[in-house]
C-alpha cells in the first residue's frame, strides 16, 4: 500500500487522494479501511475510560479476551481487577505500580505485547491516566459480547481527535493522520509541486508515466479542482484496473501455468485475469467481488446452456460473468503426477482452495 502513502504525504490536498480512493467504494478500500483507518478511529475523541477500553481491546484482547492467556481477561473491569496468574492487573489510583501499565510501557519484567510493536507513548499514557483516575469502566462497553477481533465488531463513529496544528487539517481524515504524526513528534511533508504530483499519482494509479501532453495539460489547468479531475480521469482509465488488479491476482496466487517441473499451461486463465481487471474498473463493491469468487455458481446458478440463443439475455450474461470469478479456484499450482492417485489429487486441490480462501 506504499503508493497510497506516497500520494497522501505529498498531495496538494493532503488527503484528497486517500478519501477519494479509499472511500470511493473501490475494491481496495476494504483493505485500507481494515488495516489503517479502523484501528485509528477506535482510539480518538472519546472519554478517557472509553479510550483506555478501546486501547486494551485493540491491542490485548486477542490473547487476553476469550482465550484468557495466563488467566487474564481484559474484556471487563472485573477481569482486569482480578488479574491472572500474576495477580491483579490494575491498582486503581496508582498507574505506575500497576502490572498492566508496567507491561505495556515495558518498564518491568513483563513486556507486552510480546514479539510485536510496542504501544505508542500516547496510548501508554492514556492507560496510565485512566488507572490514576480510578480505572473507571465505560458504562456502555459491550466488548465482552462482541467478537474478540476488531474486524468483526460493529463500527462506531468516534469524535475527532485534538491536534496542535489545526490549520493543516482540511478533512476529518487529516485529523487522524496529524494526531499520529504529532504523537511521534513528526511534521507533515510539504505539498508537492504539480509536475511532481502528476508523475506520482499517475505511476501509482496506472503504473505508467504521464505523457508530455498530459503533464502540459495539468500544469496549464488553473482551476482549483485540477487535481481532483486528474484523479477521476486516472480512476476511469482501463490502466487503473490493470495496475491494481495485479495486487489481487498476487493475493490469490494467479498464474497462467501450473508450476512445478511440468508447468502445464492454463489455456483459459486469462478469463479470470480479465474478470479481476474489469471488477476494479467497474467499481464493483468488495462484498460482491468476494461472493462471486467463492460461490457465484451457488448464488447465481442460471443454466446458461438452456437460453436457446447465441445472444444471452442480459441477466444471464451478468450471471455468467459473475461465475467466471470462481476461476480463482482453478488457477493454482498443480503437480500432474498427483493425477496418478485421484484421491491425492482431489485433496491437494481442496487444500489449495481452503488455503487460498483463508489467506486472501
């Protein structure tokens, strides 16, 4: 996702690219939301006890929720006060001596989370302040009734974070970005010039450099929305799907051949490749994109062979296109020697299908 980060850091408007591409409904928006925005939104603009609860939930609940590793359950204040095998996690009113604070600040023998990036200084300080003020628990917390993993919880819109350089903030997303930068004592990068901007955004969205004529047209456009028009034009180009569809094809281990020493050729693999490209270019929603690849033949089971005409009815043609998505399961690695044992071949294929579905 470095391309999005690059545009974000140097754009004329600090977040237009991010807002337009992430929240436009395009397929990759789900990835960006899940990996970048959702965790940040959960930690800002709330009362102290709510922020502390969210910090613990996001960073600790995977191990100390339903799993109760070391006997600790942090999903409610009762479990936190009881603690685990090491005793109570929190001493209300005294953050510095509380085991929870010492663990997340990594100042004691226990350093949490193990093997992962430590919590930010701002998050650690929030937890300490929460303990110092009595470790009150949000009355509306429903964490214990929701799934442990943040991606499966009901989204809740928080308030906007407080920032120092308010003049830099043009959109709500800017506020969350600047909050993180200020937490790390960093300053935003300065805006890029128009020549640099068109080069970077064109490479990012299409994988190709802008032509001299495109550069000249952009530099000669004095309108205040010239950059927005540039982004719209690039998103509407067929090269957009070709560029970003490649990322999904990598995720689902797409190839034109089977691999191994025989490396047999998949004659019709291109159909699935073109289906992915067209899905990006048609602004298909992510949920529909996934449904089509996993179960299009079950959700839209039209028998196209019974249409009786060379020209299919529009609805049947749409469903046929959807069912091409299930080609995801047919373009994986295959060792032809497994064909000597039908049961082995079948289970290798099933294993590949399960692995691809889970990983993708």
